[in-house]
């Protein structure tokens, strides 16, 4: 059997950055990815520029397709407002990076490989079993279409395993750490676009968000170099689980097509490749490592997706780096605490806000999102520069006052 210090299952951003950090410190690391890289990843590909701090020496220059400094918000595609991410005169320099996930993830995986991690793509992990002081990982080579290929299986033991295999991964199931976690769902399509055509507000520095076109979620248009990433998601898990998958799929597709129509982008839906994927939103404190401290969950596998926006890239990478630090310093038993210290208070406040927001979307749009300060606040929340605890209570207080005012006026 092959032997490693650490096996990382899944070469998304969380796994790749964990593998990079561990390999760089001299540990023998395997990074296993079930798809052949580069592979498509269902995602909007938007992230705050503060991601840069976590990527250390990754050369991002060729990966950033556009930099967003404006957001255009709308309610049912109307009543829109265009707002800058940085208030004039505020001195802030925030922006959002837009990437294509297949390129971004591949670059991070290659970065890990360059640091010494053994990158093995086309290798699907089948089982992860604790075995005394080790963990046994069994995997199977796959073909381009994802089917299992005939041939020798990959069997290895490691001192530690990092479960970075995403929302539906094997490690979550194997460890039983997060049982039947409820999932949100989102869909996206990458649609070719020529800048200068379509709606006058279509611009490579502007993202679009609509809150009323879909109940319990929002729809978006993210600008890429030659594409628009158009998507929609349902972020209220309690309601999402009650709908049938086919109804959800049809609704999301319809909203995406409606968004393109509203932005005067001609399209042929039969030529569009719609991709949908579950999002394991944060739902509170849960163990993120096994009791022996040998298997650690990161990123989506650990349910670290923000409950209001559905953003998981920055949290995924941060958790990968935290897991790597815990393993390097021999404190893997502290991993769950470290994750809770980093995320719990903020995500709990975001969850509270998200329940309120998706319960009263129109009022939140009218009295919250449309305010001049709302866009810079959203950008700072996404960037981790402002916490949901800091702004959540004030926001809800204000909304409640507005609602009481409305009710007493009727
Ligand atoms: C439609 C949509 C839009 C989104 N838009 C955004 C956005 O704009 N910004 C943002 O921050 N977040 C967004 N997210 C969330 C974001 O995509 C995830 O939070 C992020 O990808 C998590 O990274 P990860 O590394 O934890 O997992 P993933 O990126 O899911 O990577 C997991 C990897 O593990 C591999 N894998 C799975 N099973 C196995 C196995 N058995 N063996 C080996 N490998 C395996 C997978 O192939 C994959 O490469 C979006 C999600 C969706 C669904």
C-alpha cells in the first residue's frame, strides 16, 4: 500500500490550497481528484479581492477575467439601482474578482503539485476508513466521462485525510459528521457575450442581482472576459427540500432565460448548458473532524457556504489553510474549534439575517438593498471586512421599524 502523511480528497480550491500548504512544509501529500483536470465546476466564479491574502504566492494575473466595482440591483427585473462598491471619498478599494472555475481550480491544483503534492486526477475516492493510527483511502481510476476505468485500484494509508470533496463527497458520508445536511440549490450557465451589445448597463465591471424574480433566493449575472455567467439559486433550505427536483430545475432555467431577455441578450436555450449543484449552507456548529483528529472536513464538505449569499470560495480556501495548519502543528483535535472560532458567530448572524431577508424580500429590497450604503456593505460582508453580527441586528431593527410604520399607515 502507498503511504502518505496526508491525503487530500478533492482538488477544488479548499483541497488544493490545503495540499499546497502541507506540501510546502515538507509533508508527503497526495491530492486526489475524481475528474480529469481541468474540469467544469458549477459556480458563479465570483470572489472578493481579499481572497488574494489566502492565495499567497499563486499568480492570479491570468486568472482574473474581470474586476467588478459596481452592482446593479433589481426587483423582478425592474425598479433597478446601479451602485458603486466603494462609496465616493471613502478611500475603500474593494472589488470582486470574476474567474472561470475550471481555470482557477486547475491553477491552484497545479500550484499544489509544484509545491510537491502528488496530484492524481481521474481518481475517485471510494472509501475512507479509520484504521488505528492511520486512515485507509481506496480510490478507483475514472475515464473522461466519469465512469470507473478498469485497472489497478489506488489503495493508500495516511496519517491524516482532508475531506475536500464538496457537497456530495464520500468523506462526509464516511465520517458521518454531518448527517443528511439540508442543501440549497443553484444553477448557472456561461453564455458568450460581446461587450457593447445588449442592455446599456451590461459592462465588464458590473454584476447584476435580482431578488424578486425567484422566491426564496436570487438571480445573478456575473461578467467574465467573453461570457456572462447567469444563474439563480434557492437559498432557503427549509422550503427548497419541499419542492421536487424537476420543478426546481424548470424554475431556475426559466429565471435564467428571463434575465437574459431582460438584458436584451439574444439566446437559444437549446444551445445552452445549464449546470445545477447543491450548496451545503452553514446551519450551525457541528463537528468538522473525527474524534481521533485524523479526518478533517473543509470547504463545502464541511458545510461552509454563507447562508445569505451562497458564497463558499473564500471560506473553503480559509478552511483548507486552517486544516493544514492544524495538521502541521499536531493540533488536528483543535480543528473544529478553530473553524468555529473563525466562522460560527458570523455565519450564525448571517443565517438569522438570511431567514429574515428571504421571508421579507420585497421590504428588504425597498428599504435595505436600494439604500446607497447597501452595496458597499454587501461588498464588505463578502470580503470579510465587516461581520454579519456588526450589521445584522441594526439592519433587522431598521426593517422592523419600516414594517411597523407601513402596518400602522394601512
Ligand atoms: C451555481 C453555483 C454558483 C456559485 N457561485 C459562487 C460564487 O460566485 N462565489 C462563491 O464564493 N461561491 C459560489 N458557489 C459556491 C462554491 O462553488 C463552493 O462553495 C466552492 O466550490 C467550494 O469549494 P470546495 O473546494 O470546498 O469544493 P468543490 O469546489 O466542490 O471541489 C470539490 C472537488 O472534489 C472532487 N470530488 C468529489 N468527489 C470526489 C471523490 N469521490 N474523489 C475525488 N474527488 C472528488 C470534485 O470533483 C471537486 O473537484 C456557487 C455554487 C453554485 C452551485
